[in-house]
C-alpha cells in the first residue's frame, strides 16, 4: 500500500505552468481586466434574465387563462342586493 501512495512527479508540469503564466503576462491580460468585465456584465445579465423571467411568466399566464374564456355572471346575481339580506343593525343590538 505504501508503494501505491507515492505520487510520481511530472518534471514538465512546472515548465508548462510557468510558460502559461508568461504567455498571459505577454498578452497583457490581467486578472483585474477580467474582473472589471465581469463586474460590468453581471448586473446586465441579471437584469436581462429578470426581464425574460417576467415576460415568460406573463406569457404562460395568458396561455393558461385566456381572456376570452372568462365565466359570465348570471343575471340574477347582478340584481342581488347583499346589504338587504342581513342587516348589520341586528348584530349591533346584541
């Protein structure tokens, strides 16, 4: 088991990592430039995704409940006077 726990070192790994760092430095790209783009891009992406979510929600709501499928109230209910059915004065005298 001790032989399996030993890790073999790769002599070219350090060379590849260092050359990658040097290439990045030579291109002029820095970490701060990338973070500046991300800081500017993040609020824009959040706003766009929020607007898209609201739009999709409204669209789905209109598909689920179309405007022309509303139920009509019977004529009898429109003539009903709820105030005349029970008087509040009856309950105030108790």
